[in-house]
C-alpha cells in the first residue's frame, strides 16, 4: 500500500513539474541557467549559513552529551539530504538525524527529544515567518495586490499553526504517557519500548520549560530561514537579476511553508516548483525567472546532496 501511495504522489509530482515546465517557459528558464552555468557552484557555498545555523539550533537544545558543532553540521547535512531524496520527506530526515546522533554518543531519549524539539522549533519559526509574510502582504496591498493565490499561503499557515498547537499540547499535557497508561499493553512490543517512550515523554516535557535554550534555538532557526532567502538572492544575482531583500524573503518563506504542508509528496516534486512560480509571479517576476529560481533550488539540492551521500558512507565507515 505504501509503495502504491508513493508511486501515485511521485507520478503526480512529475506531472505537475511537466505542467509548470510547459506553462511557464521551461526551455527559456533552462537556457537562462545554462548561460550562467560557470557561476552555479556558488549556490553550494550560499547554503553554508543556513546549514550552520540549523545545526547550531540543534546543538543548543542538547544536554550534557553535546555533539560538537562539526558533528552536528555533518549530521544535519546528511539528514537534510535524506529529507529531499527519500520518499517520506522531512520525517525521514528527522529519523536519520536521530539515528546518527545516537551513533555519536547521545542516548536514545536525549537524541529523540532534541531532534523532535528542534523540529517543533523549526515549525514554530516557520509559523512566525509565515505570519510576518502575511502581515507584510496585507500592509503593502498597494504594491502586492491580492489574488486568489494568496489563499494557498493562508491555508498553509493555518495548518502549520494547528500543527504547532497539537505538538505543544502533546508535550505539555504529556499525552504519550497518558496513552501508554490508557491503551492495552498489546499495542506495545515489550516493556523496553514502553520505558523508552516514557523517557522520551519526560525528556520533551522537561526541555519544554528551558526557555533560554528554546528562545536561543528559535533565533538560530530564524536566521537559518533568512539564510535560505540568501541562497535565492545569490541565484538571482548569478542569472543577472537585481533582487530586493524582501522579495527573496517572501519567495523563501512561502515556498518553505507550502512544501512543509505537502511533506507527503516525495521530495516536494511539483509542489516546490509550483510554489516558486506562484509567489515569484505574485511579486512581479516573469514566469521564466520564477521557474529558473525553482530549478536553481533543485540544482543546489543536488550539488549539496550528492557530497552528503558520500559523507554518510564515510561517517558510517568510521563508526562501524
């Protein structure tokens, strides 16, 4: 059943990409990128700030057995790559991050609680960015005219808000422990799994009260989102477009929000491309430029992702 679902969404994503390619001057976009191909290596370097601050946010949440920033950066790099190339998207990335963190000395409850809390902070940071994006659009309605496309942003932000509230309640109300006590023992394999879930629940609960850590991690995550916007700015500079800072922040925030909501689409196929084109045209870029930005993001994912796969094999070779 899972294979059929994956295949369905994968084909659907390819069809959307094909439609965007045909409808928004795909050949011209590719030609524009090829005309500047010798500068594209800069995209890999432009990703470093975002990767660094995302890793730093995770390190802040760790307890006594902290990973070095170097180890955290390598693990985050690998996990982000897995979230782009493996079917279940962001969920896969967090599983990989937990697994690698555990292999570098963190115990299971510490690794899982910090990874999950970092995921919550990343989602909450995205919610903040989304709300500010929406408010900016509302306040500058003379420059950015309303359109039906903005409904995608409103719906996505609402879903992220719901997700944040849901996750917050699970932690603060200790829903995991309550479920374990309520559900029949048949739902659990053994006592060890029950004990692990209880430790995870307690670790998340305690971590949720460490406000200094949470605020610091959230600040680093917000800087990381700005780093993602910087990548778009660099790409637009590569293809000869003089971009405004607010434009690239809008493009990054909207595409990140829409892609996070559509996490079940393998690698965000089609969804990411459509989001780039939608918000790009909304703020005044042509279809050629907007689709070029979408292709540029895919190129960056490949340039950063392929070395990460080799790093993964090297990492395991050193630890096995």
